């Protein structure tokens, strides 16, 4: 593959730690956190180099919007081969988000459009505040999704809804976005980051092997024919329950020392 010469825009991605939770901030508010090649490479670099001890991550955007998608000012004339390499660079970066070491929660507000929605869909949980809106303007810009959206977004909302968004430029508001599955949580304006952090802190207390199974085994099992899926599930279940941490947690419950499930 042709090497990509753009340097990571490391100043456009900020990482801070809140205990075991890495908080990753897109810091390009003047351009609505539009994803330049440098920013995409910086996202990849950040997720590839999460500090030791990180158990969960939150990603959010500075300013009034989560992310305006591909930086259109960089959209140059590319030949077909260069276009493939550019798209594959996005795939590699967003694969680090989806298949990195820890679950990732996207805290969404304002525009979550184009490549911004592709980034959000690579995360494991999406929390949207009431200002959030979702769109795929690629259709109206004469282009196509290239950051994994054609694979990930139909898994969230179905191919029919994605086709409609791209053919007609339909924009979903936060309420409808949560209803159709673009986000799992809908929260009041300005509270998405707080909610995402609360969820991340909780996720960070899970047994790491359970989190790993949810990130790496569940999506594969869901894609397998049922017969294969049942078999893979049995293997994963047996590996998870054999871990010393699982035995300790079950013992704690049986001894009345662990929290019961509370009514929602
Ligand atoms: C940008 C971008 C961008 C803003 N690339 N520069 N994405 C889109 O088609 C969405 C394009 N953006 C918008 O529709 C709007 O900017 C927003 C709804 C996101 C925000 O509106 P607003 O009024 O808050 O901001 P603005 O005034 O439109 O933009 C502020 C600045 O950011 C302005 O630059 P300035 O130098 O004039 O101040 C904008 O040009 C700039 N800006 N969005 C470049 N996207 C892997 S394939 C993925 C394919 C896609 O993602 S296609 C979808 C691209």
C-alpha cells in the first residue's frame, strides 16, 4: 500500500485521563472538527497509544459540533487508486477505535455528519444531547461514504434508512436519531459528555475479559451463521467464566457482597 505522507495533527486531538478513562477531544472547532488527513492520523495514533491502565475511552468534539465530516478543502482530484488508499487510511484509523483495547463512547452534540457519523458509528456506545443532528451529505456532494460507513451504519439503522439519508439528504434530529438507533442514549442539551463519562467509569469497573468479549467476540458472532455463532458463543462463555475475576465476582454476589440488579 502507498505510504501516507501526511503527518498526524497531534495538536488537534487532546487526551486527558480521568482515572481509568481516556477522554479524547477533537480540537478543531473553527472548522467544526472537520476530519483532515492529519486529524484522521492523529485519531489513529491516539487510539494506538492509549496510556497503560486505560479501561474505557470517551470521544467528544470542542465547540458547537461533534464533527462536520471529511475536510472538504482537502478533497482534491485523486485518481481511483489514490482514492482507495485514502479510504483505506480512514478504515485503518476507525478500526483502531472499534477494535482497539477498550470500549469507546461517543459524546455527541450538534453536527454528526458524513465522516463524523462514520467516526461515531465506529464507537461502541453513542450518547446524543438534544442539539445533535445526523446526516450523510455525501449524496448531495456527489461522493460516497469512505470511512467505513457503508459497513457500520446499516448495522445500526438498516440499509433502507441509510439509502434514504444519502439519496434525499434527510437529516435526523436527536430524538428521531435515538429512535432509529443512531444513538443509544438521548440526554438534555450540554450533558452528553457528563453522561458518557458516567457510563465509561462504570464500564471501566467490568472484568476486562467481558469488555474484550463484547468488543471482539459479539460483533463476529452476530455475523456468523447461527450454528457457528452458538459454537463461538460457547467458547467465549467458557473462557470468560474460567477467569479468576469471574469466579471472584460470582462468589461476592453469592455471599451478598455484590450489588443486585436494580429495577430500571
Ligand atoms: C468545513 C467543513 C468540512 C465546516 N470541511 N471545512 N461534510 C459536510 O458536507 C458538512 C459541511 N459542513 C456543514 O454543513 C456546516 O459547516 C455545519 C452544519 C457542520 C456547521 O455549520 P456552522 O454554520 O456552524 O459552520 P460553518 O460556517 O458552515 O463552518 C465554519 C467553518 O468551518 C467554515 O470555514 P471558514 O474558513 O469559512 O470559517 C467552513 O468552511 C468550515 N467547515 N465543515 C471543510 N466538512 C471518508 S469519506 C467522508 C465523506 C464526508 O464526510 S462528506 C460530508 C462532508
